[in-house]
């Protein structure tokens, strides 16, 4: 009797926005469904997309402010409620959106008494404020206040050095991270060899990119980062393999540096801290108390060894094993290794 296996789907991966809402002017939410994936692929894509969204998506922020006649950030101006330092902190909270990668200038010129907000700032055509009501300063007397602003596009945090700004200029510690949070989940469908995965991705932004713009930019950044690796050829980089054998390019007298694969991997693991595993606080603290600080330290312990660590139960061992596989595609050794 002949039996037939369920055919494996070759359907292209597709995505769709299933929910989109504006929770506030500075908090936008989007939920996306992406499928179908082979088993295990959702975690690969989900982890990469989350990190790229949080770390690689560009944001626009104010990086420097100039107050005429003011020489110190803790100075006060008669007729202004806040110190210059307080005003700089408020400017940090403004979320501009820029269509240009160039440095832009803006001016906030207001006559009091008045509560000054982001909407009172004269911005260049390519820049707009996401929330015009964002508070800046309160002018308590009938005086004019002029603040010149520098606006830049970047990624991540930027801690400015006050020495890099000129007289009357004060740095603003910019946070160019428009994506507030990203979550993903895995859902199985089908059975047997035909089992596939669906991913739901949730993303929150400050509104300067919408959630769909953010996830699109994150995907483009991942492609840009990995494209050079697709052009690497075996003969381009010589290696020493276990046993002392060299690649053909090394034998031919290549002047390139010779790399030992195992040595490179070992060095990397020694320099990678367990914080990268994003473990629960309890499991992380137990490992650190046992003087396990790096992935290399962790791999000196088998599952059995790990369960003997003080206050480190089987649940924690399972959490470590799962995180180690998801982040580094590695497993704890099965046999007892560690010698106390």
C-alpha cells in the first residue's frame, strides 16, 4: 500500500498590519503578522528585528541649544522660571521628525508672560514636531527669550561634551531612539513535516516614525548589515583549522592574517557577558555570585553542574539553556565538566 506525505508549502513569506492605533501623540502602536516560516525561523527573524528596531532605526533630536548672554548651564535668567539646565532637559524630551539627514537649525523666539511649548519653535520645512504641546519653559515676565537649536538625525544615545560647544551654547544629551519597545511571539500551525510558524510582531514608537516605517527601516538595516557577508568567498580569508592544516590561500603565501577558528570563537565568548542572554534577574544574579560572568564561563558548566549552583534550580537551568540557544545557537555541555 502506498502512502503519501503531506506536501510542504512553498508559499512566500508575507506580512500584514492587523492593528494600528495612536495611544497618544508620542506613543504609536502597530501589530503585524508575518508568515509562513519554517520551524525555528521566527526566533531568528524576531530577535534580529527586535534588536535592529531598537538600535538601528534613526531618530531626530535636539543636540545643542544656544541662549544669548548665558555663560553657564546652571545660570538663571530674570523672568524665566527654570534654570538653563532645566530647559535643556525639557528640550531633550521634544520628538522632532526630519526628512533630511543634514544638521538643521531652529529658533524658539517668544515674548512673555507665556508657557512655551514645542509648537512655539520655528522649524525648517523638512522638520516637524510630533507633539506641539511638549513643554519647554515658562516666561513669567514681559521679556523676549530666544533659543537657537541644533537638530540632528542619529541612532542611540549621545552624551554630549560641553567643551565641544561654543560660548552661550549648551549640549543636550540626545536620545535618538524612536522605537520604544518591540515584542514578538511564535504560533504554530499545521502538523508533521508541514508544520509552519506564524509570527506576531508588536512595536511601539514615539510617532516620528510610524510602527510600519520603523519595522521597514529595521529590515533594510538588517539587509545592509548582512549583504557584505554574502560576498565572502572561501579563499578571501585564510584560516588555520584544527590539526594545523591551512587553507589553500594561506599555503599560497597570502600576506593576509592567519586566523585560528577555535581561537577566534573562544576569544569572542570570553568577551561576551551573560547580560547578553537577557536572563531573569534571579538567574543572572545567581550566575554572577558563582563568578560566572561571560559565555565562556557559562560553557564550563554542564546542565548537571549548573543545577548544583546555589539557589539555581532546574527552572533557571532551562531558562539559561533556552536563552543560550536563542542568542548564540549554543547548548550547555551534557556531561559534567566543572571542577569546584
